[in-house]
C-alpha cells in the first residue's frame, strides 16, 4: 500500500440518535426517480446539473486494499470497500449530511417509552435474486456481525442490541430488544458496516447478492469491480448502466487517469492537486467539508496532561489557522476542540478558541510545568499528520514547551497510540457526535485514546440515552460538549475537506455529504451528461 | 563438461539452501515488525478485544514456529498456503501478480538487450569522438533521473499534454497485452536506467578489449576490424555485462514497485507492498520463495553464459 491508500476509514460508526419515531417514508418518498430519466426530479444535490440522463458506464478510481480485497460488506474497512458495499447492499438506515440517521431499508422505527425496545418496519425491497428483504435477513445479518469469533468492525456498534431476545414480529417487522435505553438507536442501524445480506449468505467473492442499487457483474480483488444497474431497486433504478470501481493507490495515478479520460471519478485527491485544477475547466473538483476531524489527543490520566491547566495551556498554544494552512494546505476549516462541526447536536455557541501564548505560559506556570518536555507521536498514516506535528512543535516552542516529534509505523499507528505515549496526532472520519462520545470518551469505550474516564460524564451520556425528547437530549449533549471544550483531552484544531475530482460530464455528485455519509460515493444518483 | 555439470549441481544445491535461508530470514523479519496482521487489519479501531478476536480467527494466536512448520510442510507438497487476511490461496496472489510483472520484464529486456549493447558498441567504436561523447553524456544524465520523476515527466508530456498515450493502465487488470499503448510509458521508464548502465558497461568492456594485446595481435595478423570487434573483443566485453543484465532481469521480476504504483499495474511489487503493510506473512513468504528461486536461477544462468563467452575467466561456485 502506498501512503495514500491506508486511510483506514476513520470511522467505526456507532450507536443511536434519532427521533422517537421517524417516519422515513415521508422524508424520502419523493426520491423515487423513474428509471428512464423521466421528469427530471433532481434530488436537490447536484442542483444546476440539469435533467438526469440514463445510460453509460462510470469508472471510479479509489485507493484500495490490494489483492486481499473482498466484497463481504461486513469486512468493509477502506473507503473503496464502503463505496462498493453501498452500491451492492443497503443498511437499515444511513447518515445524512448532518450525521443524523435517515431511514433506508427501514421504513420507520418506533421506541417504547423506556427506549429499550424498538419496533422496526422494513420497506418493500428485493434482493438481486428477486427474493424480498425480510426480518429474518436482518436478524441473520446482525447476528453474523456480532459473531464473537469473527471480529467484524460493526460488532461494537451493535453491542447495545440483545440479539438473542430480538425477534421478527412479521415478515417485514422486527422487535429489537436493547440491553439498556438507547435513544440514538437509529444510529446503530446506520452504523459503519451494518449492511443487510440475505439469510445464510457466507461467501461474497463470487457474485454476492444484496439489495443495493447495483448488482455484481465481476470482481477482481485489487483491480476492478464491475456492477450493473439493478432495475428493481426500491428507490428507483440508478441512472448509470454500469459502474466500475478501479483501484489506483497512488494519488498521482488517480489524477492522471482522470485527466487522461481513463476514469470519470477520482476519490481522495491532495489539496495541491485540487488547487491546480480547481478553475482550469478540465475537471470538476468537489470538496466535501467537515469530513475528517484533525487534532491531537492528550492522555488525561498521566503526567503532564493529568493536570487540566496543562491541557488548557495546550489548547491556547495552537494557532489553528496556521495548522490548517500548513498541514492541510488550507483545505479545511479550523476547529474549536469539539468533534463534529456542522453535525447534529454540535455546540456551535461556544466562543472560538484563539492562540494566546501569554495565558498558556501563565497556566503552565501555575501547573508547575514550565520548561515542559513532551513527546508527540505521529506517523504518515494520515495526510497532514507529520506536518501538523512539526508545526505544533514550533508553536509550542514559543510558549516554552519543548516537543519531541516521534514518527512511528503507519501500519500499526492506531494500536500503538491507544495506550502508550502522552500526546499524539489524531484524526477521525465523520460519525455522529454521540458515536464519537460512546466510542472514545466513556470509561468503557473501546478506543479511548485520551483516557477520559469520568463517572459523571458517563452518567450524562446515559441520561441522554434515556431522554426521549430531542430538545432535552440536545441540552445534555451541550453540557457534555462544554465540559470537553473546557478541559477535555482532544485538541481539535481543524476539519479537513475530502477532495474528489470528476470529469465534467459527471452530474449529480453531492457536494455537501461528508465522506462516509449516505450521499458520499453514491453512484445511483449520478449520471453522465 | 562433467566439471560444468557438477558445477551446476553444486550451484543449484547452494541455491536451495540460499532460498531456505531467505525464507527463514523473511519470516523472522516479518515477525519482528511491530504489530501483526490483526493489528494492521484493525486499523483505526484498535479495540483490544476486536484485535484478539481477529487474531484468533486468523490463527495468529498459535506460536510462530508452529505456523512456519505448517507452512513449510505445505510447501513441500507445492502448497503455498493461504493468506491470513483474505483466506485466499497464496498461489493465486502469486499467479495473478506474476503475469503483468513477467510481461513488463519481457518487453523491457527485449528492448534493453539490443539498445544497451548497441549503444555500448557504438560508443566504443567511436571512442572519444562525438557519438561516444553524446552517448556517454546522455546515458549519464538519464541515469541520474529517478524513475518516479521520469515517469511523471513522461506521463505529463506524452499522455496529458500530447494525448498520444494513456497515462495509466488503470482498469486493464491483467489483460495488459490487449492495451499495448498503455505499456509503452512504463517500459520506457523501466528501460531508462538499465540501458544506461548496460551501455556504459559494454562500452568500457569494449574499449578495454580493443586495447588488449590479443586484439592488437589479431589486427597485426591482418584480421578485419569488424571481425576483431565482434568475434574477438565483444564476447570478452560481454561477460561483465551479462552479469549486470541478470541483475536487471532479477530486479524486473522481483517487483518494480514505483513503476507499478505510478502506472497502476497490478504486479508482484504491488502484491509485496500490500502484503507487508497487512503483515500477511504467508503471502510475504510465498513471494520470498519466488524471488529467491528467480535470483538463484538467473545468476546461475548468467554465470553459464559468461562462461560460454569467456571460458578462460573460469567459473567460481
């Protein structure tokens, strides 16, 4: 794999969020486009793109996983895996542009009063072999994911569901029994990798059967996957006849293939490439904002960051603009030490933090941490990491803090920084704010890289999960975020754009959906003009 | 001839021992890398419980020597084992990666031999004159350009600006022969540096050989210039060049990672790079066996050819 290819999806989606009862049919009903490019009901995404035209083959280049790639949707790990999985399969729900759960195969969901039992009704949909999607398929899929011997990525997300007690109440209705109240249950249905496969499906390399907008024609791991339009797709057949996913790990190769007309869509481009081609008319550059949070994780359970004044000093050391300009080549926005800018429940009322070296020095002095020396772990695992580390080292030097940048292996970085070290570069893809909290900031969280262990914080989270009213719940999330803003372990300095390039004839590409959400890499809504 | 036969037998035996040593070394080194396949696969979600489950599913929880012994036992029966990451047979990885690699290597060598030797001989014939100085300076310049830079340069000019050739081989998969235009630039990049080193070696060898007493002697006997050059001097000049050629072929067959990445050609270099990143030990070992065998066979072949060309040089096992 090359540098670009191992952007392991920063994204283990997790858990809950949503309304007590979301009636999905209403919110999405308008989208049933007729397959023949009928009355040009543009789905509001590629506004100005004109009337969808049917036909053609689109070739999309992604960084991939080489000869080990699989079409098993539950093993999806890389962006390329997810793009293929979402073309072939569906989830019960998926994330909208603000990371709120939107109904997909689930038509609606309804909780009981205590939020620990949820009735989910499936919409009428069929698999590529013509068989209907049933409650049994859903239960089989979730049980497969939760198999303790497998280690599927979405297993942690499904943890709140008691799958032994959950059962079908009809052909298209399921009662999910939860281990505890979970107001954000719909987030679980939208979790990363929680795709619905037909009952008893085990092999996915040879023509896998799903219910997604495309059916598999051929698959050569690490090279290409060709999918054809599924005419009976529940949301209306895609405009394209065929989509081909090709793998090109080198960013320059993806750009060259796009410029040379060998592909029509290139995923994951560098900011410098984007700038070079933004206005020259050859290709279209699409920037998906707020796609990747960028920051530093301070381990709050050990010196020097067990003193909150040191953490606060570090918040004030960061010149966020300089970090965004330097490490992200300007392709992004500054952060305010909170995850999920622009997402549902984001506390955008808190004042934007600015660099204040004087106060930082004063705080360090109070904490008895003058002439502080810290090691900052980084690695080439993600774009901008090593640059961010050196920029921050220089910023810290101005506040009298000596930072020693240590570059580690990119293949094992995330595992290396989970428990060891004190300060490290950190990034995350889009996920609901609630999922960020439950995965990383609770005492029992599986990837708590800041070692944020606070009983009262855990209790607030449980309180939010037991609160049926969305407004009341938002208030609890606001309290939690204020706490993290004041003295949390994540110094979140920016949010990187996710950059795509497309040929000019490609229309209907969504420009708002952060990477990993429903409308990102969604080829059933795209057409060739 | 019996001496030669026993030499070949000894070399092959030594080659087997060398390959075994390479495989053991590669196994030890891969094991020594930080993290294993489970950690690499867990990526940015390094939940320890999940890593443990993956490790168990991949049978990585068993001791290293056990895994090595089982793999070696399979190898004796021609079974390269299965990838820990995907569960697919390693032989499939090797077979699919070998096609594009072999094709690129064959094309490159087919052009390299006439170009390299021809330029070398030409330069030697015109030693010190314009042709020689031109060839020598151009080869030196080209040799100094890294493949990556040259590749990008060629793509920019010939594919993107002029639009004569496709910039990459993306989407063509293993069926590269059906798209010969896509092979031109990668072969050119692969060719660039070996041609230079080969031409310079041949030139130097020829210049030495032509100045050697036997060539002077031959001329004194009135043997024609062409015969002295090609029948007497050239074979002696070729011996070192043949060794260099063998090393080049070895390099071409053992994965040309930069060119594969730049032009999206799914050969053995790409397989190796991915396998190491994924800590997919059986695939890495399978590649080590293939590369080891290739190296041994190619070097043996080069020695035999060199022996043929210049028997007096003798063969050293």
